[in-house]
C-alpha cells in the first residue's frame, strides 16, 4: 500500500556537485560580508586591521633581537636611538613586540568569532530548512544519518573557510612579502632568491600532493558515511535484528564497513606522513642555504653575529607560515569538498513548490475533490489513472482496495508531498497547487498507520499539534483520545519520555498520542491512513471509538484495510489498479455483489477462521 519512488535519479545519493573552489568561495562571501548586518561588517574590518598590525609588529620583532646580540658582542658600528636601550632594554623590547603581536592575533579571534558563528548558524538553518522543503520522494531515497553528517561537515567547513580565506592566506602572503623585503634591504638578492625558491617549490609540492590526497580523503568520507549509516540503521531496527537473531550478521556487516573505512583512513594517514616529510625536507634545505650564506658573511666580516641571528629568526618566521600554509591548504581543500556536498543538498530543486504570490487556503466547508486525477512516480508505471473522488463537508469517505491500488498515494497528494501529474485536487474550490503549503498543511490532520513520535515527552508530542496549547488543552486532548488515565498512571505523567520514534510505548498507546496530537491541532479535514490496521481487535475498537469522536463535524478521508472500520462511512470508494471501480455506501456496495462484496466476504471468513 506504500508506493515508493523507483526513479533512478532520486535513488542515487547525491554527494555534491564537485564544483570548483571559486564558485564555492563566491557562495560563502555573502555570509562573510552580510548585507543587512553592519555590525558584522565593522567586525570584519576591525579584525583585518588588527591582523595586519600584528604582522607588521611580527616582522619588526627580529630586528630588536639583532640589536641586542650586536650590543652584547660589541659589533655595533654606528649608534642609534634604539641602542640607547642597552642589551637588557632591547631584549625586553623584543619580548614585548612578540607578546603584542600574539595579543593582536588573539584579539582578532575575539573580534571575528561572532561573524563566523553567525555565518555557520545561518547557513546550517538554510540547509536544514531546504531539506524539509524537499519532496517525500527524496527523503524516501536518502539515508538520514548520511544527511546529518554532510550538514555537520559542511557547516564546519564554512567556519574553516571563513577563518582561513580571510585571516590566514592573506596575512600569510603579506608576512612572507614583508620578510623578503627586509632580507633584500638588509642583505642581498641571494638571500631573497633562496627564500623565494624555497617558498615556490614548497607551495607547488604542497598543492600537488594535497590535491592527490583530496581524492583519498573523499573516499574516506564516503566510507565513513557508509559505516555510520550502517550502525544507525542497525540500531534503529534493534527489534527487527532480535526478531531474526541477526546480531551476528549485523556485527559482521558493521565490521566489514569498519575495515573498508580503516583501509581508507590508513591511506590518508600514510599520505600525510609523506607530505609532512617532503615539506620538512624543503624547509630544511632553504633554512640551511640561507644560514650558510649568513655564516660566510660573518666569517668575511660583511655581516655581524646579530645579522646571522636575525636571518635565522626570519627563516623561522618563514617556516612557521609555510608549515601553516600546508595545513591551510589541506583544511581549505577538505572544507571545500565538505561544503560542496552540503551545497549539493542546497542546490537540489524542490519537487513541490509554491507558486509566486500563492494565497493562503481558505477552508469554509472542508470539501475535498479529486478531478480526473492522474499520478505516477515513474512515467512507465502510472499509479492513479483518472480518479474522481468527492468528500462533502462533514462527510466521512473511505478508500478501500488491494495493496498498490493508489490509496496512500491519494493521502500524500492531499498533503502535497507530491503534485498530481494530471487533473486536479481541490479543497473548497481551491486547487491545492495555487495555495501556500503552510496553510494547506495547517488545515489537515492525519493519523497514520504507524504514528512516529519525537524522542521527547508525551506532553511534548501531544503539544506538537498546537505549540501554543496550555496544560489544560493538552490534558483535554489526552482525555478525548482515551490516553489520559494511562499517562496519569506513569511516574512522570506527561513528562514521561517516549524513546526513539516512540518505541517505549505500545502501538495502541502511540496511536492514542497521535490522535491526541491531531485533536489538539483541531483541523477541519482529517486523513486516517490505515490508523488501526496494525492493532489487535480489542485495541482497534478502543482506538476506533476515539477516531469516531475526533471525526465528528469534520470532513474525513479514511484509507482502510479492514472493511469493518468503514461500514459507517457516508461513501466508500473501491480502488483497483489506480482507478475507482465501485462507489457507494456499505449496504449499497454489498447489494451490488461486486469487488467490495467479495472483499467483505473474504475478510469475514478470515476473521472466523
């Protein structure tokens, strides 16, 4: 009875568009420079200013070290104002400049942190809201655990890119240029040449190897998602695993996923070791080359010991940013991969969307009409083939028929999980495609075959029907659904937690909570989608009484498997192969001695057996 989408495009997980880095960075820019948040823009400017100042101070710091060494060694050629500080004073000045530079960098973090947090929050909310707008077809083909991990990694990637793109790469380049300028001014072009060659080769090596590692990392991500999804799927189906004594199978399945993830993780680790060693080799070669030139200069008397020390200090400052550059590139590249996957979700078009300027649904009577409705999940497999159904105001209309006849599909069309591919679905003369989704779904209540509850309290789940309801209204809804006495007998009463998907409650208890939730919503139109088919006969009778009371004064569409639950319906439609083959009351359909009469007779025999 549940018609699943089998289209190839939606069954295939979408893991991102694999866009280039520039388009992704362009998409991030508005979050970095928010249009309607001048305070955030001020923070960005201040953070940049503080960071540039810290870099200027950092580049000047080794010069104080040089003067202190020259003062101690007695190699000062011409006195300057700074030399009047003496060796101790210069050493203190050296320490002060280092501290101030570090302090400004930390101040930058403090100033910019709200910008990063705001950006990550806004994009996470945007992706979350978009996923809720995607069609049921998409959600039936996707793995919830994998979606959650894509969002988590994507949001973390946003934070990394915002920090890296603005406050690491630019300042790093600035610092390297300043150091090269100092080396050229104080020493000669040979020092700058060695530093420049070291930087160019280091950057090229880092980028090439890191690009190779991106493929390995992406493979590890895919296997990580698969491993976690298998674990979550197994835990969600805990009872099913026990029913089939399949704990061993699940362990073996999870172990196989762990092994494939471990294999990918090891390749990533080994490639990281190779990258780190190659970077260390290049950096060491450049450092030794510059220090040899400085040592030769000291031996020849063209440089002082202070110059030798200053060259070493500047090279150490070069090494730090270069090592950081490798880390920056790896983080940035991985973050771009993660963000690409997340933006792939955001770029997926919504199958069902509102028309521009759509009006709110105005329900005055509650009439529901399907006019020559056609629908298919796959063009080669039509589900509805010209269905005409009418639910008058205050009527209870039932849909019956074999599995796959299209009954539940009609319920999904009513909520606009999908749109008809032909014909129309009209409520009080308004085509549901012409009204807002919010107003449509606010006017319809549903009690499904399997009520799924949030992992929260009974009170929270009932109040989900109307978040503004007070305790008295929640209790009244519980009484009407015949669950009040049960709840009051629990130690925590309405604060009792129901567990994952409501698994701590029985089927009948979950259904009653679902009925109470729908009663609290108080909709003019109600859909009962096989609301009692999964219950035993005694529980079914109790639930049916609650459903009958809930249906009073409302337009009700009942999707039923057990015909005994719809004998009192004002009209019954018998569906078969996506078409209405019979229509009438229970008595009239029995008198026709057709498809419905045969279904009734068969169920009577099954109940008597």
